[in-house]
C-alpha cells in the first residue's frame, strides 16, 4: 500500500463512515430490536449467594403470574444439554483444572449471578415478574473472594472436587540462572506489587439472544449480540451436539463489545437448547444490573514485578509473578488472558533476561475473560509503573530512563527475551514527539512553581511507553500456547456482473467501521469508488468462514485477507484483459480502473468490461472458470507490534484527593493507517477506557462475595464531563509482516492510558512521600495515600 | 429492570390528590416528575400499589415574587428554577443549585416538591432550601399548613409530611447576601459525596450527605455570626456528625470533606 | 390497563398499556420504534433519551401514562420529510462522533435539546450538558466537537413540539 496524495487514493484519508446513517437514524437493528413470531421470553433467576448449596427452587408464586408458563430448575434443564458444558477453548497447560460449567447450576451456586433457575413467559414484563417471584432455598457455604486468600493454607474451596483453588501455573523462564545472576549483580533492584482491580466491560448495549428453530429440518438460527458468530457456531454445535451445518449464527448490529462479547455464554446455550426442545423462538435480553455478574469481567490480577538494572539504569532482567483471578469458572478464553501479557512484561525495552510465572486462581466471583487489551494492559501497567520507580532510584527523568532502555530503531526485527520477534518501530522518535507535544519543559516549570508555593493543586506528569502484540495470530504459535483454534482470517471478493463488488469478511465489526475501511482497501486496488463496494459480515450464512473480531486483529489479519483476495481478483482480471487485448499479461498494467498495454494507453480494457466478460463467459481464456471472485484465508506469519508513548498531565487537589487530567498526549505507531479518522477515534475511546481504570472503575465485591457496583450509578463509567481532551498524533513505521504494513489500534489507548495516568498522579504526589496509589485513584484513595505517606491519621 | 404493577390515578387538583392519598392510605405514593421514585421502583426497592400522578397540575408550576417573598409551586421543574430570571435576580443560589441537579434530562422532569418530599440526604435542593430558611407549604385534608424547612426533614428519606399531605408551595425570602454551593462528586451526573450550601453570607449553612437528612450546620452559622474566619468556622462543620460510609467515602473522609468544602463555600460567599 | 394517547413524531398514537409500562417499552415494543435504545436500569446512561414536549427526557424514567397528551420525538422523527438527516445527525457523521452507535440516538436527542436550551455553549458546557449520556466507544471528544459545530453554526433547527392533534 502506498499513501499518496493522489485524490483517487482513499486509503490514508479521513473517509466518513458508511455505517453511520443507519445508526444515526435508528434504522440499525440491535438484538433487542428484533421480534420473532411466537417467541417466548426467558427470565433468569440468579444466585444471591456467592457460594451455596441449592436446596430447592420454588416456582409456585411465579406460576401464579399472568404470562408465566414454566419455571425450570437447573436439574429440570440438565437433560437439554446432557454432557455438554460451557466451553473453555484455551487449556493453557496440559494439567489445567477446568471444572464442568453448566449453563444453569444444578446443585451448588458458585458466584453471585450464577444462573440457578429459568422462567419462561410470554412477555418481557412477565419474565421479569416471574424471575422476581421464584424463591430459591440456599444453604450458604464459605466463599473465597480475594485471590491471595484463595491460595492461602486452609482457604475454602470454590470447587471441592478439585482439592485446590489453583487452575494452572504457567512459566516462561528461558534462562533461570541468567535471571538470578542479573539480579545478584544489579546496582538497582526495583520490586513492586500492583493490583489490577476487576473491571466491568460495560458496552452500552447489554447482551441479548434470540434462538429460532427451523423445526422441519432440525435447523437453528442463533441471533446474538456477539463479537464471534463464527466461533459461536462451532461451539454451539459441539456443546449441544447439533450438526454444525444446521446452525446459522447472526450478529445483528452490536453495540460494542470490548472483549466481553467474545464468549460463549450460558444464555446462548440455554436459549438454543430451549428453542430446539420447544420448537419456538426463545429470547433473553440482559439488564444492565444483570450484566454486572452475568457477563465476564476484566483484569483481576495481583502482580509482583522486579527489575534488575545496572548503575545507569539499564535494565538487565525482569522477573514477574502473577496471581490471576479466574472467577468461579473458565469461560471461553479466561485462562489465556494472562498469557496475552506474559510476553510483554519487559515492555519496549531491550532486556536480556526474562522470568514470568502466572498462577491462576478460582474465586467465588463472576468469571473473568478478555477485556480491551486482555493481558497487555496489565503487563504494560506493571512495567511502566516500575520504570518510573527505577527512574527515581537512578535519579533521572521518566523519559530518560525509557530512552536508556528502548529497543533501538535499527534493532528490528528484534528477538525479545520472551522469544517474540518484534516487527518494526522507532520508540525513541515516538517518545520525542510526545514529549515535544506535551511541552514537558513548561509543565515541569509549572510543577516546580506549585511545589515551591506549597499549592494545594499539585501537577504531575506521567509517561507510558508501550508495545503490544496484535494481529492475533499465527496459528502455529497459538498451537504452541494450547489455544483451541487458529488465528487466520478469511475474505471473499466477488465482482458482480455490473462491476459492483461484494466483500465477504470473517471479521465481525461492532463499532470499528470495517465496512468503511474494507471498502477503501478494495476500491483503491481496483480503482473504483468505495461506494461501489459492499461489505458483508456477521452472518454465518453469508460469511461462513471466519474467526471474528478481537485483539486488534481485524485490519492486520482480516483486512490483509481482503487485500490479498482483491489481488487474486486482479490476477484473474489481468488474464481476461490480456486475452481480450491479445497481449501478453506481463505487458499489461492496471491504471485508473483499466488494464492497458504498457506505453499504449489507447489499448485498454476497463474493469467493468472485464467484470461483464467474466459473467457472460462468452470469450474467456481456454479453461478459465466463469465469474470473477476470489477467496483468501490468510494466516499471519507473525504478530504485529503497535507501540507508542502517551503522556498524561494531572492536577491533584491535595485537600480532597481529586484528580483531574488536564492534558493528554498520545503518539502511536500502528503502522500504516487505512482511515486515520477511525484510528483517532479508537485512540480516544481507548484512552478513556484506560484512564477510567486508573481513576473511576472498580468492580467492588464485599467480603461475602456480594458485588456492590451493580449498576451504572455505582460503577463509574465516565461521561463527557470527566473525559479529558486528547491530543493525538502518530509516527508510522510500517509493519513488514503484512502487505499493507498495518499493525492495529483497537487496544492501544487502553493499554497506554492506565499507567500514564497513575504515573502522573504519583508524580504529582511525590513531594508528599507517596510512591504508589492503588487503582482506581479515587479522591478518597488519593487523600488517604497522602495522609499515610505523611504519617498522619487517615 | 421492570417495576412491579400498581394502580394509577390521575389527580385533577391538589385537593383531589390529597383525597386519593387519604383513600389509599400508606400504600399510595405521589408521582410528580418520577425521577426519584421510578428508579427505586425499577429496582423494586419501592413497590407502591397506587400511584397518584400529580404531574399534570400545571397550576402548581410557577415562580412568583411578592413583598420580598418568592413563592414556588411544588410542580416547578428543576430546569424552570435553573432558567428563572426571577430567581437569577432574587435568589440566585436556588437557580444555581437547580442547575447542578442530575443532568438536563433529569432537570426537565424532576420537580422541587418531589425532591423535597423524597427527602434524600444526598440531594442538592433540600440542602439549598434548608440554608435559605425556606417555608414548605403542605396541603392535607384539613387545608394548608406551613412547615419550616428546618423542621421538614425528619429522618432518612422521611419528612414531616403526613401520608395524606402533599407539598404545594415553597417560599423563600429574596436573598441578597453572599452565597455559594459546593458539590463534590466523582462524576458530574452523580449525587454529591458531600455538598455545602451557604446562604446570606454564612447566616445559613447546610450540608449534603453528611447524615440521615440534609443538615443545617448550626455551629458553623454561629461561628460566622460570632465573626470567625472561614477557616475557623469550617473547622466545626463536621463536629458531632455521623455521616454515612459508602463506596466513595467513609465517615472520616466525609467529615474532612465537609470541613474543606465549608471553608471553600464560606470564602466564595464572602466570609473572610 | 390504561388508555394513552400521545403524538409520536407528529402522528397521534393510541395505546392500551399497563400503568407500569415504561415509556421506552411503549415506544419500542408497542410502537416498534426501536431506534431509542436501553442501556441501563438506573437512569444513568441516557441511551433512551427522547424529546417530550421538546425537551430531553429519559424514556426509561417515565411511565407511558405520564406521557398521555404529550408530543414525543424519537430519533426516527428528526430527519426531515425527505429523509435528509437533522444537522445534529449530520454533524455526528461528519465528526466521527459514533462508533458502535448504540448510545447515539439518545446522545443525538440530548444534544438537540441541549443546543435548544443553552444558546451559549462551549466545550465545558457541552460536556456538562451531556453528562447524563454515556458512550463507551468514542471518548466523547468527537461528540463534543459535533455538538459545538451545530451550536456555533446556527443550524441547530431545534425540534419544536409537534402541534398536538396534528392529523386529527
């Protein structure tokens, strides 16, 4: 791909999104907007206990309610799924403990929100009334809530039969002796403990499911607010033993996912099983408070990180031990989330020796799973916080400690100590640009002045330089990590007789603008208008092959498949043109939407003529199949490695502990950009989600395992009034991994922002003696940190 | 979430509303803007069996001024307080506090009478009315009675209103003295973690979310009256109070915040 | 059941509803106007924002019976008769002020009401004016810019309440 000033080139331009009009006018259909004839509603009775034996389910009162038709306990439902349990597709170790996870619990409820009974009703309101009227008799069992408590001697067990709360331990220690030696010889050792609080993903659209049976032929259509219709189809087939070719999965317009719709949920399996059994459409729509426990949560780790550095602050070794909270069960990729960060705890720094070990732990809480960044925000947080501690120990600025340790621009491809090959980057150039944009010199002068004045409004500067692994993923690498599927993506480019183009993509957008971006890629290659390219997706009947959207993979894997399929179309078109021009195909060039003989512009065949010729098949080269269509399945040879430096400037009210982000600069290298407008939008939203972890969001459980932050009044998703103004720029080093040179941007902001903001808060408070602030840095938390650092009463 | 079922009655007048309340006893609740009640009903924290809708009583939507007293109809919406030229002139604190309630959509529906009757200790307008020394006019089967704001808030979500009474009017004196309202929260749309209202140059001071009810900070008022500095007066703001502990603040932190924001409010209101 | 009559996007509609029926469910499930979305259950997110008598209101925090006699405008009713988007919709499009689009109908309705209610808007006041509408995708900056563009252009063309009884 070339990014030229040619007005005919769409890639690299701020092209407005074709997705917008339907969304702006209310025409777009989200799952709850649908209605099927004869549908019945499911209401779910959820455990109010974190851990309890279910002694009985009494549905009599519910059955008195007009519209309630059935009340079903887990035991009543068990025959519907037989041996099938909710799938975990990532057994990261051979000895990983993966307890059977039924869609509705039969004997023991293991977290608040665990489904324990189901109400069927003829309306939304009756289902809610029925669920509220079912009474469940519980015999409470001891609950384990805290992950460190879960691994303590004598801790109550989440799964009695496993005999332990540990699911697995996964090490990555290429050379243990070298790590020990580096620490033994280090001039500076930084040793930190950080807590990644649990987060509620909270896409604005809660989840929803409608399962519609085709009774005559044993078919099933599953409509779900999911990021992964393709994976869901396979998993539904396996879980419920329905022939896969009888299942169609459709993701309608999906109102955001952020990883939490990358799953196979109890409600999906439940509605499918009931629909097949009863022969009618069965639907469920999640309530927001229900989502707090029914949908996976993110993060949930205790991190121990140590850096060994020489006297100049050059890091020689990184040693990390994690405790990761799985919750009560393993969902689709729950155990793999820490592994997605496992390779990145040395950050963007040239470090020789590496030691990582993760122990994953069951607790009586909602399962965790992928949430925007999935493992990489946690890793980046730990190393970027620790680098600031190292800077203090060495006595240099945060930017200097980073510069001394960056992987050099001429070191790519770079073999990392965690055994990855980083593709490209110029980390120092990125940092320099960010520092200049933030005008750190002036900010630090202001900071010094306020410190000298003893102001109660202290300024802090926080840097975060990150690198992430995206473009998930080379299938062979996934195999080495025991992941249950590949990492390829599929695309079909189909030229219609009138030279309009259909693109069928296995990527499944839910806000990312794939239709716009994919049309730009195809239009540029074919020399046509993007409006003449339709992009079809998210329905396995239309797009049967794909691995969907997560992990910043869509453009670098799915977009590359589209790019390559378009090349294949052009290859065939070239043969047709050569045939028509009676020229050698090597003598043809494709220019401005037509094949022409090099140096002879008068001898040209426009693309439209080739499209029609392929359709009529009246005069094609001997042996050529009619029609102009190509399919590509692209398996990336490597990950991509987006990187960047973000700088947050905060003002802390030292009297109240309140933190305001007063400036935010983001410089990212996501490789070449197809649509910079969309890239910026991803950065904005990602940064706010990362900043929200730093300052606002926390899925709070009390010691009994009751979740306290159930609704959006208590779980503080920030509004426009809290959001900072973002100043965004990029520095491009194209990725050599794929032909477009793209890397991915979906998670970058979230990865970078959290440590940038907390580093800034700690920087602001350094004169008070504060060296760490736990997340979220709420006013009370900051105020107490100041008090404790100053030895005052808290 | 879905509220439980209830019977619905439309009040044709305040008298009619009162008689409906009398008919249905304590099972009935008045529905005005609904922005306090409906969220509680959706979580089934409240499940009245009868709702008496007073939201159509447009004759109780007014802001008048006579002889130095401003009279505000109970059904006056927060946004109407916010944009009232009369209040901007004669009682700017009330308009400014109203502008900080919830968000614009909430202010379009929520009513002054409704928020007072709800008696949420974390609400803004009850505290403002307290600091201003307002009088609340309640209508019952026996006619109207006046209740001083200081006597109105009797407990956690409890007021001096009888089961068969409704607020019809709120009266405040035109206020010319220095005033300020400090609202501290983590998100702009949220209730105050702590709020402080200062009226009449410190003669009226009240606290939000520092106890079971909106509270008059009498010790602060006395200190200001005795000539104390803003800092000295604010130092006693939390004395003797038992504020709640929740996700955002424990009692100690709330006491600290009360002192900080009382000082800031007093200074902004002109107390040296 | 209660009888309710209101004008929705200029058309008189009559419904029989339970008193507890939330306005948003009446619009979505009874009238099949599904553009108005539901994002929470605590009146926090504003996804369900519509105009009631010309002013923004959270339709999850109103019973349909409370809207009896009202003029209601939903996202389906703001484009002009030819289908040309309202300037606020157009500004959201041009400023990339939406990604997944789920909060968007409510955000647009809140923004239309905001521009109508507050003639003088700047970055700060737009942000506070939209504090009751949550978006998880955009980080808000482009939304604020879109609203400011409309506020500053004088092209806001506020939605006035439709005349009651129109069509009768």
